[in-house]
C-alpha cells in the first residue's frame, strides 16, 4: 500500500507576480517567497488557504521545462505533489501501476533541496513525488 500524503497542487502561470496578486485576492497568503529553480528554469512561489497549499510555477526562459505546457494549457493546475516517507517502495509501486518517470530524481530548491521526480500516467496525467 502506498504511503503518500498530498504536499501541494502545482499551478502553471505565465506571470508569477500577477498570479500571486490574484490568489491573494481570493484569500491565499504567500507561505514561501518566490525561489528560482535553475535546473528546471522556473520561478516557484508557495501559497496557502484553508489548509490547502498551491505551488505557482512560471517559466523564466523559453527553454524552461514548463514553457511548452504553458503554451498548450495556459494558466492552470497541472500536477499534484505527494510526499513519500518510503520513496523506493512507493516509486516501485507507482511504476508497477503504469506511472512512468518523465525526468530524473533531482533536488528541488523550493522544497529545501529534497529530491523530486515527476511521473505521468495515461489515465490521470502528471504527479510529482518528493523523497522525504
């Protein structure tokens, strides 16, 4: 059985400062200032409301890992991130159920350098998995 806990919902945005302002209008508050992830070439800001945590992700260059997604989907939620305290077991179970990694396990500066990997599944789309 998987031991996953939801960490956040990733929300793709074109302009991070404008998105922060709009989410603040809805009652969200910034819980972690904007961080640039040089590996993925994105700016990231975490916000919270009513116990829910969202991650605003905005490309900083045309070759960002999310630039193509932004052109296709515009501003939208696009992944759920899960924490794993038993990463190897959970990762193996996800792979056995058809989740395929789309990148390598790499550190995430916005998550205190914890290692993350993105996976996709044909029936549900993309998830992110954090090694706790």
